C-alpha cells in the first residue's frame, strides 16, 4: 500500500511528481503535486474537463515522460510523442490511450481530500 500525504495523495517522486495531476480551465494552467501539497491549488474534477482539456492534460503528462514507450497487445510500440499524436488526431488508439490515462488519474484522485468525493472514473466518451 502506498503511503499518503495529509491531502490523501500518494507520495509522488521523480517523474511522477513532475507530471500535472489536473488542469484548471479557468486559469488555463496545469495543477501539479507541489501546488496541491502547498495548498496553492486544488484539482477541478476530471469529469468537468472538456474532451479538449482532457487531451491537453494527458498530452502534457506524456510529454514529461518523453522517453517511455507503450506497447499494445498487437505488438506495436509507440513512443510518448507518437501516443500524443494519436491522441490529438483522435484515432481509435489515441482515444483508448486518453481514456486509460484519465481513468488512472481518476482512480488516484478518487479518495483524496483535494478532490470531490464523488469523483468516478472519467465518463467522457473519447
């Protein structure tokens, strides 16, 4: 079991800590772990993001981990840059990658004090 901070977030380090955890559509800014820990920001519930805002968030998260690769069951490998292009082009693979990352974020944030307790897995149809 991961240790959690007072906010309820798991303790993040390295690349995971540098990735944005949310996006604020009012300020057009990403929300980062340190912003939440230092109470400079809170996370807008993911289900309130438009599909374009969700894409922006996921693309930025992928950009931070640019050297990582994704391999699908068919055996094809994608760099994070290729994944981002697929997301922006709204391909079937891009929609699946977007949904997977948004579901991961929703699960991580679901039980935290910085997020709505009603947060569920992202319900957007991408």
